[in-house]
C-alpha cells in the first residue's frame, strides 16, 4: 500500500543522520517528515532557524536542546515545538542513541530548509512551555480510543494539530470516512491495520501512514497489544467544523458497462 511509508531505520549510518519519510520530492505536499538518529557525542546543525514551524518528537534517548539562550534536557517521549524563526539546535551528550521524528509545517521552500543564526542569540519568552511530555497516564479515553493532545491552535500551533493516540486491542477509528485536511499517523508502538478504500495493510512501529485530503480510510488494532501512534492533522479544522465525512462502499457482482447505451460513458 503506497499510503504506508516503511520504517527506514536500517539505513542509518554510524553518525548523525536524518532520513526523509515525506520529503520535498514526493508524497503529500503540506509538510516534511524526517526521522533522525543522533549517536552519543554527536550533534545536529549549529544554531539555526527555519522559515516554518518545526516539531521534534523524541522517542528514544535524551536530547539536549537549545531554544534561544535556554538549554533543556528532553525525552524520551516528549515533543518540542520550534515556532518559525526560533533559533535552536540539538545534540546528544549521553552514552546512548537518541532518535526523534521531525515535522516541518507548512513545507518550506527546498532552498530555505535551514538558515544559520549569526549574531547575538535572543531570549525566547517562556521557552520551557515549548516542551510537552507524552506521559503514560496522560491519555484520556474517548468513544473509540484514548488520546492526549500535544499541539493545537489554542496552544500556538497555527498549522498542525498533533495528538498521541492509544488504540486498545480490537478497537480503531471511525468507520470508513474522509477528511477535508491531510492526516498522518506515525506508529511508535504495536501495529495498526490501515484500510484505504477496500484495501488493507499493516503499519508497524516506525512506519508513517499518509492519508491525503479526501482519502477514504479507517484503522483497526488487530494485534495482541495496545497500539500507539501520533496523529497529525494539517491544517487543524476550524472550531465547529466537521472532522469526519462517513462513507459506505457498496459492492456489486454485475459486470461493468453491461447494457449501457452507446455514448453514455464519460
């Protein structure tokens, strides 16, 4: 299934490296996704900015993150939001590998992915509030699955809504439906069966699921353990608007185009 981008982690070299999951050359054009691994003692690019919002979600190890003048120890299981134009950098000063997912939204111009900071470093007001932990007891059970919100418009994320989802065994999302926005799942625990139209495939830990606007889909945990994924909505729908448009597929055994009057096909 082309909607599932397989986990590329076997391609990591023994140095700092970021690998594209949804990049400038293809996929869904509303954002960039990368997966990055930072070995012990390595660091990312020096202090820099992006012309768009960037998010790190740290899944393994601990990152040291500089935001403006402030330095924080982050993770594992935490999200960092770098609003557009915010000077930042990261490195790994532990003896274990650090791994994080990166989201850049909206997609920046390919020739402006990164701009290095020169001159005096500014103080970023309330920089600590840009870090949000993902906690085991932070999930709230809804009608179909549990979730905890990480970023949304009311917390300063203008271009994406992000939440962590916990799907119990045998549960899943709404029946077949589509959205007026792009949706992505990044699986970080267990496995999730994805249905697009009438086709099914399994997304496993480290896979990215891409569901562009108008894509008819649903999901279900058919595994033996709870499933965990990030859900990313781009853009976040306006308050009070409809999220899900339900769809029913009717199957027919009749051969196509039988008894169609000549000239009626379009």
